[in-house]
């Protein structure tokens, strides 16, 4: 059993040094061309975009694989990346999501916009 120090304030709120997070599998493209597959640990009340717009300079990833094209460069259990070096990031679960039901409507909107 792990002994985690806990402080309880006058209102009964618990404070610990452990921060609860949710693990999110992501793919990230760096400005230098590498692709990173790994896991971000996001606080339950935050979204991926909140983490990317955070004031901290670095983004922490775990179980990260860094690749250039098809070549895997390295695999590391922990990686900190300067957020200014990130070109884009997406949750793995979002890849391949389709909006087929909206596609015809979207194409019509684009065509209308191009004609005006």
C-alpha cells in the first residue's frame, strides 16, 4: 500500500500531491518532421486543446515512439516536448472518424462559398 500524504481543509476538501489524470493516446507531428505516438495525461476537467494552450512550455508524454516517415527513431518511456515545436496533435481515436452524413452538405457549402 502506498502512503500518500493528505491535507484536509476546514471545508473538508482533500489535497494530495498526486494529480488525477486521464490517459489519452495521441499522434503528434513536430515542426522538424518527426511523428510522435504516445500518451498524454490530461486532467479530467481539461481537453486536449486546453493542454496544448496551457502556459507550461513543455508537454509530457509517456510510452512515446518517435518516427521519421516509416523509420522508428526511438522508443522512450518518458518524453518532454517544447510545445512551440508542435505542428499538430490529434487523439488516436479521432483518426478515421467519418462525417459521411455531413459530407454532401459540406461540399454544397464549399461550392456555394466558391461561387460568391
